[in-house]
C-alpha cells in the first residue's frame, strides 16, 4: 500500500530527528543506524490508515497490538556487509504483522524492491516455509558462492517482482513476511546527513494472534 504526502509537515519529523542523541547501530539485518521516532508517527498511521489497512491486508483495528517506529539511515559500506545483508530479507515470518517505510529522502537515495526466491519460488516466508527456505538458501550459497554487495535487481538467486521508488513524504506499507530490500546503488556515498542521505522512518505493526 502506498500513501503519498502522508505527513502534513514532514520537515517537522526531520527536525525532530536532528535533535536526537540516541543514535545507535541497528540490530538485526538493517545495514545502518537507528534512533527512536516520535510516538505520534505510529498514532497517526493508525488514526489515518486503519480502514485502509483492514481493506488491503484484512487486519482490523481491534487486532492491532502496537506500532514501533524508528528513524533509520543506511550506513554500512559494502565491505562490512554480512552475507545475509546482501540478499532480500523478511522482517518476521508473520503475514499479519505489517512493516512501514516512510521516506524522508528522494528518489536518488533509492526506494524498496520486493523479490521472489528462484529456487523455492517463495515471495514471502511463513513459519511453514522457513525450514525449506533455509535449505534452499544453503543450496544457493553452495552453487553460487557467498553473495557480495547490496542486491538491487535480478540475480541468480532472486528475481525482482516489484519496485517502489523513494519519494519525499511517501509511506510504503507491506507484510513483514515479504522478501524485500532497499535499492542501494553501487555508487551510493553512504551519506550520514539526514537531510541528504537515505533517511527513513521504519515502523512495525504487530497483530494480536
């Protein structure tokens, strides 16, 4: 789901970020830095988008447990990436949980792409698929070698099935189980200035079981 011009005054979110001191390396597979986003971001997501989230994803407002939001900036050079950061990833193997990328940057900083794993045919990873997916990845690594660099399009292991360009004040919402990756160009300068680098808010909507 795409929502353009989501925030009425997006520069307020940028200014809030510039005043943050709690900037730390991200945990998990995100290749960069994170800091807390204001709680009002998640509150606005639910207030404005709950009916659309139910229509598109079948997730009712009553089943939404919480929204976690973070500022995020790509900052990891290619030489420092793990093999798992060089392939598309899924955030959680839970199709009812949703992920958000909100762009505080422009098209040249790179958008987000979604992928199909060629060997398994999977575009999303559920608990039932996890073991088979891991086995298929192991076979891929043996056949093609350890992946290097940011993925940004088709390769021997993955096929890109959709691409969403970055746009300032654009919000992208998708299932956490979807295989996806940021579009980081080979000449990306790893700019750490939020006003000119690949700066986003990432958020996760957790559904009750």
